[in-house]
C-alpha cells in the first residue's frame, strides 16, 4: 500500500505532454518521386536479380527436400508393411 501511495505522489523530473498522432500523415500509396530519387542516387546496393535467384534456389531446394522426405517416409511405410506381412 505504501508503494502504491508513493507511485501516486511521485513527480517525474521531465513532464511530457500527450502524444498527438493525428498530425502524422500516413498513406497507403508510395511516393513515386521519392522512390525514383532513391533509385537514381544509387541508394539500393543489393543486386535484386541475385537476391531473387537466391530466393528461387531456396524455394527449389525446400521443395526437393520435402519431396525426398515424403518419398523416404513412403518407402519406410511400404517396407514396414512388407515386413509385417511376411510374419
């Protein structure tokens, strides 16, 4: 109870006013002029083609991995069924 009373009476050294976010203008569309400025100034240092090819390679390897995992699981199930049927 004493701690709660001390929290109520505590005055902070810096008093900040309420934050008014209504003045911030947010749009869903991109500013085309700003984007073209960034492209012209060489802001983007990443080669987009290389990045996209690495993403494509990862997606291909992931699908190959899951196909091999599925084939391996099916092979285990078939061999187990053959082993059980032989007894």
